[in-house]
C-alpha cells in the first residue's frame, strides 16, 4: 500500500510539471493564435484587441494560473477556430480514440502473449523462427509506412477493407492493427524471454517432481510468473499507443483525440491544443501509475510491504 | 516384471528392494561429443531404509537422483543405458505421462535450495492442492485438510495460516518444511532428498534431518538422501554409497563404512572430516580435483589423486565387485 501511495504522489507531481511544460511550449513554439480566428485582412488594432481579450499579452505564468483555475472548475473554454465547446470535442473524439486505442491495446496482448508462449515452448523450431522474424519486422517498420503499405494492400489492391473513415468495425481493423503492431512485436519478445527464463527456474523442477502436467506447469505456473514483467509494462504500451495514435488517426482519417490535437497545433488553437495535450499526457502518466499498481497486484512479493 | 530377477547383490535381510538401479549411464551431449556424467551406477533401495549417496560436488549424485525421477534436463542430459526398476517397471522406459503418475504419488523428491524451489506467485496451499488433485479425486476442502495435516506433521507452526502464505513470507527452514510436506502428502514409497539441508543454517538443519528421519520411520518409507556432509550421513543413514567422478566406488552399511572404509576416496572423505574426539588433529583434504567428464583417465578415475595408485590403476578400469554387504571399485584397497 505504501508503494502504491508513493507512486500516486509521484504521478500527481509529474502531471503538474507537464502541465506547466505544455503551457509554455505551446506559447514558445511561434505562430499566432490570433490568425486562427481573425481573417488575414484584420487590422493591427483588431488583432491587439482580440489578444487582450484572450489575455495573451499577460505574462505566461499569469495565463497559466488563470487557465489552471478555470480547468479546476471544469471550464474548458471554446475552440478559437470554430468556437466549438471543448468538452463536447472531448466526449465526441475521445469516444472514437477510446475505441481505437482499446482495440489496439487488446490486440497487443491477445496476439502478442500467445505468440510469445508459442515461440518459447517451441524454442529454436521454425515456428519460433517465424514468430521472432515477425517480431523484428514489427519493431523495425515505422507505423506510418506500415499504414500506407496496409492501405495499398488491403484497401487499394485487394479491396478487402476500407482505406479510411470511422467508425464501423471494418474501418477499425486497419488502424487498430497498425497501431498495435509495435506493441505486439515487443510483447512477443518479452513473453518469450520471460517464459524461457522462468522455465529454467528451480521451482519448475519442483512442480514436475509433483507430477503436474506440462500443460499446467507451462500454461499456469510459468505463464503466471512470466506475466509479472509483461503486466508491469502494459502501462507503457498504453503510452506508446497514445503517442502513435496521432500519426495513425491522421493517416486513416479516424476522428479521434490525436487528429484533433494535430489540427489544433497546426492552427495554433491554444485552448484546444493545450487541453488535449494535457489529456494525452494524463493518459500516459496514469497508465504508468496503473502499471505500477498492476505490478504490485501481479507480484505477490510486493503486496505486503 | 523384472524386479523378481534382479536379486540385489547388496540386498540385506529386508526383502526385495523397493527400487533397483542397474548399470545406469547418464550422458551429457556437448558440442565436443557425449560424455557420461553417471557411469555404470547400480544400487538398491530396500524397504524402510535410508540410503545415503555421498561424494564431492559434481560427482553425479544429483544426476543419478534426477535420472530416477526422470527430471533430467533433456536435452542435453539423458539416460543412455541401464535400468531403474521400481515395482516391476523399468522407469527409464516409461512414457512421460506414466512417469507423472509415479512422481509425488509413489516417488517424491525434495531439492537443495528451498528459496528458489517453490513457485513464487502461488500460495503454498494452491500448489499442494494442485499436486493432490492431479493424482487423486479429492475436493478442494479435502485437499486442504490433507495439506494442513501434513504441514502440521512436518512441524510447520500455524499450518492453517501458512496454507495461504506465499513462499516469500516464509523462512528458509519453513520453506523446506513446505517442500517436504508437499513431497509427503501423497504418502510415497520413496523420498529422494537432494542435499535438503545444505542451504539452511545449522540448527534448522538438525531439525529438518530429524523430521525426515521420523517421517521415514513412521511411514515405513524408503529414502535416498544425497549429501556431501558425512556428519549428516552418520546421523541418518542405514547404508551408504560413495560416488566419485560419476561412479559408485564403495557401498556398505553406515557402521561398516565409518569403521572400515576401503576405497581411498572414501578414506579421503573421512580424513577431511573434523572429529570432536580427536582434537587438534589436522584435517586432510583430498589433493586435486575431480577430473572433468571429457578428460577422464582411462584407468581408475581416482588414480591421479590416489596415494596408493599402482601401475594397474592407471591402465585398467577397476570393475565394481560385491562381497557380501560391501561393494568396492578398487584394485588396491588399504586398511584405514
């Protein structure tokens, strides 16, 4: 419990620091928020007036405290470009991102863990060789290229799946697989090495001496031991998926948080950009916190301290 | 089928042996070829007796035990020839499935390091329950009762609570008791204990040995105890087989072996033992090291370290000869 409390405090500190960093980074990145809203023909006076209205002429730390104050009262503000309510944007696009991210996250483990077990059990066989080759390829191929390649193959050439759009199951398949690919590749590798490491432990011999079946020893005891590092790194997979979602959502035209954030940054839509950056950071940081909790749950040795 | 015919040469008055190892060869495959790590090993385990297998580190004691349990890390280590006859069946010929029925139910084994030999992410009770229910039709409640009873019998305090403990919550001695309890819960005919006290501190060692001895007697069980510690042998063994470089070089009753050791390697082991009654007497180590499996001398394997080696010992490999209750592999035995 002490461990979990410590990690929680740490998580809150990281969240606070990253909110400051995001706030400054957006303002220091150049460009002009005003041009997002006002037409190019707007006069200097009009621009200054608008800037004053948004409080952009105040020192950045004053803007920060004002912004955080409003955030804490759930006043998220509106987009500068189309005046849309940011909370509505969050629920609408967040739902899409959640579907895509959850699908990718599930694929990482549903595909990665069994393949890793297969590779470990059939070590040095052709099956192991193919799985590990696939894993190396999955880690080496950049996801934007994999996205383009899969669109070309499955959408343009074979015509099996749509190339873009939202939100049917068919439209979900390509972006989810592309988003999951690197996670699958890493999970295969980790599962294989953790399985092999635990298969060589003394306790396996004790269980064999107890007459347990190989299926139970490998599928239950060794797997459960091997899952300790995999569960603890599951949170990192979430972080990875969130990061890659920016690219994959843009390529596949999937209207999620990533796409919103990319557009907002391009247009210097400060309120949208900083809020959605914070959302993504919060997801990553919270998933790491979750990973720590998960590690404690998965590993009895850490539970009672 | 075969056990009636393998009348053990070293068999005492205790009737037919429970287990007979005959001419066992176990080899390790390496890139440089295959080498015997256990060579021509034969011995019997009789009903109700404790047979100790002693010898220096790396002499093949553990591999012999793992061969009986069919727990060798195959590949690279495997039995190449010989028989291990248990209840009329040659264990070396059984399918993996059939061997599993023998393990824990009829022959159990406990291991040296209780810290690493228990599954860290399952409770004591989960594993014991699984072992019981793998072999017997028992409900979870029945398995729990059986487990708690045996945990109590091996001297684990608060067995009901320990049933739900994880191994990391237990001390080394408690973990070894858990391992013993798991090995004994199905009331096997033979318990193989591979250096069960080596990793424990001295006071706990004595408790564990005493517990093993009393369980062995109460259950009319046979025990094969592997150790390099002659003090352990003296306190628990009925009979002793001494191994050197993969071979059994001498076998005798415990009294005979301590009072009248014949093989120079046995004598060396005894000279290296401190003795309370002989104060200030120097301990004499056996000079040199066990030769590695790939560099075995063609003659007697102990010849390079033997103070009494003859010409013959260097050229010819001595056979294992049995006279009455004593077995010996030596051309030139010396009085101690």
